[in-house]
């Protein structure tokens, strides 16, 4: 045991023996070489694939976002167009309604004027017919009365007609003067 203690005392733990250092270095180079030749390309390959997937995913996400933005813009444009079309249709309907109201109002006014004109024409025709009938009745009565007063018959149609016309003309002039 003394030898081991003595050997342990002579060895410095900070500086390992040279043969161990060389063997450790050779083993490290062999392990590093195997890792560099076999494992490192596989790791780089997997990392490259993963980077490409991530970049592809990012590109796909950007493309999808661009497409979504495009679709959103199209939707907004269609919505604005639909609103514009609805406003145009509403304005058109309002104009048509206004035109229809004006047309119906004009048609009603025309019909009213036609009815009034027809009424005035009917009244005028009735007035003339009544006037004619009144002339005949008054003429007959006046002729009968004059015949009784004079004592002779006034049956002559021409004379009778002139007398009636003169009498009625005088009545009309008096009626107009009274107005």
C-alpha cells in the first residue's frame, strides 16, 4: 500500500500521463470522425428538412394570408357593390314611385276635368232643353192669353214665333241686367 500511496503522490492530477493523453486523444478523434462522417450529415439533413418544412409552412401561411386578404378585399368590394346596387335600386324605386304618383295625380286631374266638362256640357244641354221647353210653354201660354185679351186667334205660326221670341228676349235682357 505504500507504493500506491507513493505513486499517487508523485502523479499530478492536473497533468495526466502522456500515454493516457494520447490514447484519449486518439479515441476522441475516432469518435469525432465517426460522428462527423455518419451522424453529422444525418443531423444536418434532418435540420435542413425541418428548416425547409418551417420555411414552406411560413410561405404557405403567407400565401394563405395573402389569399385571405385578397378574398377579404373581394368580399368588401362585392359588399360595397351590393350596397351601391341596393341604394341605386332604392333610388330607382323612389323615382318610379314618385313618377307613378305624379302620373296618377295627372290622370285623376284629367278625369276630374273631363267629368266637370261633361257635367257642364250636360247642364248646358239641360238648360237649353229646359229653356226651349219653357219657351214653347211660355209662348203657348202667352199666345193663348193674348188671343183671349185681343179676342182673336193668334194661330199664325210665324207671328206667334216672332212674338214669343221678342217676349223671351226681353225677359232674358231683364234677367241679365238684374245680375
